[in-house]
C-alpha cells in the first residue's frame, strides 16, 4: 500500500492542490488546504453523487473511517489536510470498488493496494477536472457563505437544497421580510479567506480594494 501511494504521490498532490484552490484564479505562494466544500465538488466531478448515494450518505461513510481524522459530519468549512485526503480516497476505493477489483492480480501487490491503484486510474485520473459549479464561480459572492450556512443549520441539518429553498423563499406577491425594516440596504461584496483561515464577506472600501 505504501508503494502504491508513493508511486502516485506527485499526481495526488496535483489533484489536492487543484481542488484546494478551485475557487480562485490566482497563483498562491503558500500551501493551500482543502475544505470539505471543495471536496464535495470533487466528488461531484467524479460522478459520485448519484441516485444510489447522496452527498449526505457519502459524508456519513467517510466519517465512519476511524482514521479519517474528520471532526464533523457535514461542515463545509472543515479543513481536510493532505493525509486525510489520502484516507478518504482509500475509503472511497474500498467502499465502492472493492468487489469489481479483487482478482488474481491482487496477489502481487496486495488487495487494498491493487484496489486503490485501479481506483486512481479509472476514476481520479480519468476525469478532466473541469467543473461548472455555479456556487463556486458566477454566484459565489452573491451572499456571505458563513451566514447562509448558519441559516441552513438553524432550519435543521442535513436537508436538500430544495427543502432549504422552500423554507426561506418568499411566495410570489409577498414582501421580502428584510425589506420591511427601515434600515435595509443591499450589500455587494466578496467571500474571501482572511489571515488565520477565517472566511469573511468583504464589503465597502475593502471590497473596492479587492477588485483592483
């Protein structure tokens, strides 16, 4: 198993860094850390979100691995370090590809190593790493992520996007609740990671400087 990981280490680093920086077009001068939100997008790009397994179910499967090091079940902002990333890939390979990969070839390199290597070739490396996720690109700065997630949790967790929208969207013809307040003023800004890894919604002067 160690040899299988070492042989694929450069490619795995590239995949990790690709998704750790998927929401930015800027080159980083530091080592980025993947968060679960971007891990979810990777799973979507790998076609893992299907009618058979929802994202919620996959989160539960990954959390069952005692070596994953994950603290929470569905927190989109939880950091996923590279060693955890490897654990999650091994877990996915074993859970979803063991039955079809266990053959006589496993005697040479070991069952788990063979399953993992085949999983990387057939799933991870076979994808073009292209995503059209609206929430990561054209709509990512419409609302502050942290506040939206707090609202999401206040209504119960987990639930589908359809259920979430049905609870927060105003019916046609009814006024938007926040516009009933006299001090309501729409804010334009950007979601950005500040020093210390804190996600903030930058508005006003800071937002203007960010665009320059």
